[in-house]
């Protein structure tokens, strides 16, 4: 291939590439796409992060703490304490400190946690019981009201039927007309309405409608209601103010932007510095050790495991399993004698042999038992043809002290010789 041809092919290839590039550029269109990676780690760790940022945008001082120790250095005047943390572990002393802080001029905002128990006469929530506030469940109240209404309907069924028969068709009772008017007036029964002076329309907040607050001591001077329940009570406590809420979910990250939830938070904390307590629970000793000293705990666990292994380690050889072969009669006799020697002692064995010799002598010589000891030994010498020294050595009284092995063997041999000779 000559050079002009190569140049022509390269030029043709460049033209083709340029044409394909222009064609692709005409078809490509730029666009913007937003990828949602979800909440940030800070938002996942703090469910009230949006509330904090909102209050800071309102030029308010916001401080977050994880315990009630801050009360010792926190001034009361010009301060709002948002106690949104779980309080099931709160002690009576901590409850007293919180209320004393509010009585000195602070504004305490907390969430009611427990339901009032009629049988026990308390709810178990230290703050609620001290202030005389009762929280009830709307669902339980609805069940009780349904039961009572069913009973009333059963009692008044006949008069009610007669009244409905007397009414002309197409005309509704006055009570139904009033109910319709109330429904038209309350267009948002599921929302809590906050009324302000010099305002025609209320603010709407999204509290949980399943709970209701009751001021048993009639101390509250302001409140906020939904269609069926009261969700916020405000009462004076000493020189300060206490606001009780049924829940604080409306100020969490995913709900604070709805309705007038953010405005209500600003309204409760306006003209004051804010301290948000989001945790009143303290870590236990074990959790703190796991957090700060994991290596030391791992070393301690290994040391304990090594000690247990050392203590449980076998010392000495294994015991061989017993054989299933039958033993000889001599072995059984020796084992029985060893057992009697260990259990009964030498005195018992020697006495048994002497008694056996005397029993055989009585059979051989009638009246043997009535003879004196010396005469008995002479009779035994005549019957066995043994010298008198051997007979007296075998039948003499046994010593109280333990015999040596050689003496015991010699004594047993003498007694056996005497018994075998009878």
C-alpha cells in the first residue's frame, strides 16, 4: 500500500469519526438528577436536630445535654428546659430538683409518659403525680363510653322507637342539626388548635389524638385541644411556668415541618434560652468499661479462661477401664480378707479364729466349756498333739495395741494350725 492511499484512508476515518461525534452530540441532552441519600448521620443520631436548627435560625440560644446534672449550674430566669427524654428511670430526687428549678422562675416543658391508674390512685409518673395532672387513653375512654351508651340504648329502646315514629318524615331532630353545625365549625378535629388573643384563626399542631390530659386540681390557665382530647396544659408553678404535653413527636425531624408544629415550638420557647434534654439515662459500669477499656476486658476474659482451663486440666494418668474377665477364687478371698482387715481390724479376725477353735473343741470333748482355761489348753494339746507352748501362744488373750504385720501373720498361722488339727 503506497503512501497516498494510506493518507486517504486516514482522512476518511477521521471524517467518519467526526460525523459520528456530531450525530451523538445532537442526540445527547444534559439533565439534572437529585439522589437522596437519606438523613445524615447527625440526624439519625438526634431525632430533634431539625428543632435545634430551627430555633437557632430564630436567633435563640440552644444547648443540648444528655442528663439532668446541668440543673445545678443552669439559671432559672430566662430559661426554657425541654425535657423530651424518657423518664422511666427518673428518681424522686431528680423530679424534685426539676420542679424546684421551675419554681425559681424557669419554664419547664415535659411530656407525660404514664396513664392514670384509677385502682392505685396514681400514674407512676413523678412529675405528673406531683402537679396533679392525669393522662388517660382516649381508646379506653371510648370503650367505656360505648359500653355505657349500649346499656342506655338497651334501657331506652322502646321510648326512642316511639319518638322516631312520631317524627314526620324528612325532618331531622335538632340534635343532629347541632352536630352538623359543630362538624362544619371544626373542620380539622384531628388537629390541636392553639388560640391566641387578637387572632381570628387558631394555629394547628399535630399531637397524638390517642391521649388526653386532665387537670385534677384545676391549676391550668391555658390549654390546647383537639376534637376529643386536651394535649397541652400550662400552669404556674412558683415563680415559673410548667407546660405538659401528651407527646413531642410533632417536633421530631420528620414532623416539625408539618402544619404549625415549628411555630408552636417557637411560641413556647420565645424570649428565652433553650436547654434540650434528650437523655436522662446513665450508662452502667459494664457499658462504660466496654466503651473505654475493650482491650483490658478482652485480656481479663482470656486470663479467666486460662485459669479455668488450668483448674479443670487433668493431673495424672488415665484410669484404665476394668477388664471383663472373671477373677480367680484366690483373688476374691484375698479381696474379702483385705476388706475385713480394713473394716473390722486385727482383733475381730483373731477373735473369730479363737471362737471357731473353741466351738470345734466342744464338739470333740463334751464339757469342754466348763473347764478352766489352763485345763482347756491341756485338752487342746491332747486333741491336737501340739506342744502346750504353741497352744498357749495361739489362745492367749489378744493385746489391745495393733500388732505388726509379722506378728499378726505368725498369730494367724498358729491359730489356723490349731484349728486344722482339731
